[in-house]
């Protein structure tokens, strides 16, 4: 995902420095070119050899190190870096950067950066809330730095409170948000539905389906990383909420419909990827389930049709996309839905096809519009998400 991208990681002298080995490893697995710059104090917590082994690049510490290829190291990194991440960022280094002090390799390299600089403060909670530190953090934000709010929890010093370095996944999410994709969706507002709905039969049981929400979550993640303002309306899943996405959690199809009814017109792109149950038990609140011998019969009624509502209430310039999951006559049924629902695109897949459908990390889809259809080969759902967004942007031109 980060092939061809250069990430410079600055490691300061805090106890959380040892955690950065795992962060650097994850960046390498994403195929980034990673360069680590450490303060001398950081070497008390983790050795430069660790980072050199992980990255294959020399770890820079001493501004006047003579054992390097002939170039001005801090300047050359400043030119080639796509993003810089400083973590854990100590009060000392934050203060230096906020006031233009460059007296070691890390601060000197930072001053030479031309890219986005992301800072993750990590320190004792009293230090973090010190007025001087907070003032310096606000100065960094004013100067264009991105500052990640620290977590709250049990700290190495024994105190409990703000100041804990965020999980490595949070740091990676901020890097990916900055450089993973071109920002071709800046200014676009996107609402996406994902996951299954649950239609209660009684206080114990409900009607649902096998949807895991993976496709919708990948679409939300991809759109956000491409610069869109994204709202994800999700049924109950076991998935981690995507970073930089506004989450609205729902349970039933009626819940999901209510959100779309309230927010539909605010968005430029609407994608209905949720596997909404078509029916729900009738009069659940006071319902008595009808039994006949050992069989159980339930009176059902239709859920609101979200796609139909979208098509009937679309605003000018709005792009509507739905999903069609079929077990037979996939193309014919999907084309019929496209026309009947008055939407711009429908993404069809066959649930019986290996590598497609619910619960898989891959998908095989056919993109259908009024004028053409494109069948995509099997690929990861992340890749499918970006292909779909490419197509939507092309159709909107």
C-alpha cells in the first residue's frame, strides 16, 4: 500500500520508545521505505540496531556522524520524505520544535521537512497537562503539525491519566490517512451503509443474515483516505471502526432507514452496501408467536426500501450506488434493480461464487451502469473498494 513512499520516524527518549519497533515493522510490511532518527536519550530504551535491522537503513542519531554516505543526511531526508512521524514525542522535543530549536539530529531533520509532520505526545500525565507543554502543542498545531491525542490509562510511572502513547495501529492509521492515496475526493461527502440488520422477533431472538460488513467498511476507509468526509451507518459487526470516519451504529433496517432519511440529502455520494433484511416480524412489541404443533410461524412485514427511497428523493448531482447479491441470474436481476430503483450504479456479485460474498477478504464483482457493465477479477475488498470509487468519480465527471 505504501510502495514508493518514504516515512521518516522520529523516536524520542520516552519509555514507550520500545513500542516503535512494532510500528516500524508494520510500516515495512506495507512496503514503505522507512528511516528512523533517534535522540540520544531514546537509545537508553531501544537500540539503533533494532531499527536498522527492521528497515535496512542506517539509524541516524549524531548530527556529526562521519560514518555515512556523503550527503547532508537531515536535508536529504527532508527532501525525500512523504510524511514524518515523531513518536513517542517528549515534552523536551515538543518544546524545541515549537520554539525553533534544532540542536540534535531529530530536531534538525524535522526543521528540514517539507512534508506533513505527525506528532504523538507521550509522557507523564502531569507533564502532558502542564500549561507550557499544552501551549507548545498548540503552537505546533498552528504551525501545521498534526498532533495525535494521547490515550488515557495506566502509565509506566504508576500514575493513571492522559499521556499514554496510542496503539501502533492508531499511528499507522494517521500515516495511511496522509499518504496512502491521492486526495481525489476532497470536498466530497459520502454516506455508506454496511453490515447486517437485526430484526427482533422477541427479547431473545432476531432475524438477520451472514453479512460481516467488510465491504462497506473498506469503502468507508478508502473514501476517507482519499479525502472524503465519510459517514458510515453500520449494523452490528465485529469490525474495528475505520479511522477518520463518522460512525452511526444501528440495529434494525428501520433504524438504518431513519438515518438515511435524515442525512441522505447532505451527501454527494450515497452507497448502500449493507445487507438489509427485506422483512421483519410484524407487531413485535406485543407479538405472540403463533405455534402449530412443533412448528413456529411468524407473520412478517416488509422493511423500508432504502434504495428505493434514495432513487425517489435524489438531489441534482448526487450519485447513488447499490449492491446486488444474487444466487442466480445475477446480471439480469441486477440490471432490473438498477432501473427500478432509479440509481446510477449497482455492484453485483454471486454469493455462490468462491472468493466472493459474505465473510471473505476478497470479492468478485460486476459494476453495472445504464450504459455498460464491467466485471472485475478476484481481488481484495480493499482493492475492490478503490476500483468502485474510481468508477464513481469517473461517472460523476
